[in-house]
């Protein structure tokens, strides 16, 4: 990338020198040009290490929030949470949460992702409000998806990843 930028800036400097003799404008050296105008952000965005770091800054508090909510749900129904029950909830929950946070943070500036998150919020928001107001603990537990639905969801997501050419990097 740096080589391409240098080549482009050298071409611009050569063009500027040619036009400067004609229009008597100032010609800046490459170093002065970089100082005046900061380099434009690449289309690729941030390096992967920075994306992972930024996602981690969200993943850690969200994981603790999930843990807190799980503890509060147990206490709400008069049950003392055990380490096993918390681990059963956290071990599958944190990786899913991590993947969701990583990809939403990575693609949040794209319109298609904003539209997808908007549609997701339209579907999830009313469902959450209905569960809070109408459902009991048993209803919530009975509505947990079956293993077939989970498998179908994974197949659909895996197919989309394959079709789009994206990869999950853990």
C-alpha cells in the first residue's frame, strides 16, 4: 500500500512540476505533501489486530453483562445459580456473542449491515417486550430452539459465509 501511495504521489509531484512551470504555482516535496494532507483511509479499513482489539473492548463487558443477567434470572425465580449452570450458559454464549460483536463492529459503516441490523431490531424488539410482559419462566424455557433448528441456522449461516467468500477468524 505504501508503495502504491508513493508512486501516486511521485506521479502527482511530476504533474505538479510540469504544471508549475506553466502556471507558476508552488511545488511541494513528497514529505511536505504527506504533512499537509494525511493519508486517506484504505478501503480495507483497520488492520485485523486492531479490529480484534476493538471487538474485545466490547466483548468483555457484554460477556459480563450476560453473566450478570443469567445470575439475576436465577435469583428472580428464587433459585441459587450454580457454577455449572452459569458455565452451561456462558460457554456457548460468549463465542456467539464474540462473533456477532466482531462482525457488526467490522461492517457497521456499510449500509447493508445497518439495514440488516435495523431489520433484526424490528424482529427482536417486540419479541423481547412480549416476553417481558407476558411470558413466564416455563414459557421461555419451552421456546428454546430444538437442535434441528440450531443445525439449520448453522447451515444457512455457513452457506452465506461460503457464498460471500468471508471467513470466520477466531
